[in-house]
C-alpha cells in the first residue's frame, strides 16, 4: 500500500490476486497482471474477482505450462524437464514494480519457480522488488539466493505462515533514504 506499485506481475493466481487487487483499488492506481497455468484455478480466481468487483484491477492471463529452454536450476537430465508459462502471456509487460512469485507448483519440476526472474529481468523498473512465497521450502530459498547473486538484489526472509523472500536493490534503498 505504501509503495503504490503501478505494475505488478504475479505467477500463480489465488488469494494473493484478491489481496493485491484490493490494495490497488484502495490506492486508486495500478494494474495486476496475473499469470496462471490452470484453467480451473484461473476461472475460480476470476469468479472471486467478479464477486468482489475487483476484476477491473487485474489482467488475468491463463496458459498451460510449456517446455522452458532458458536458464534454469533444474538439471538437464532431471526426471521432470523444466516447464514455465508461455512467453506469449508476458507480451506487453514492462516497467514491473513488483514481481510476486507463487507458481508454478513445486511438483512441476525441480526449482519450478526459477524462470520468473530470468523471464522478466529486462522488464523490471529500476526500483522493482521481487517477492517469493513459500520460502519455508529449501528450493525457494535456493532460488532467492541465486537471484540475489546473479541479478544484484539484497535478500531478506520474513517468517510468515509459509515464508516470504523479499529481494530489493540496495541502490534503490540508498536513493529512497536520501530523499
């Protein structure tokens, strides 16, 4: 609410979609682009958004997972090959202020959420933050630590119900505190 992000991208729709959309409505500004792989869960999310009169704050995009050929922590010889959301679902996305990562499911492949940052790194605003849900799991922590190292983010963990990893850029923190 305080940061007032204008463009938010989330991977994995659900309760977070409603919370973010409601925060945008309260702020009176912003758009959530929600990327979902499951038609069932996507339609469930859409129904709830409509019931709460929040659908105008969300661009819900649904597309089945596809083979991912980009950088990944999943070994090439893994039993479950790397999959990710269709690149077409990210068309027109730019200047992302907040990236919320809560999908795809961990059972998709090892380190299933890793492609989120490689897929959007060039679409982030200079002050963008990346939030990873479920950091009580080691895979999500490993992903966060790799992102922090490779993309120049500072990393903090929050002991919430399922854990949260928050990646920020120290250059933005310094600039913010100088104001």
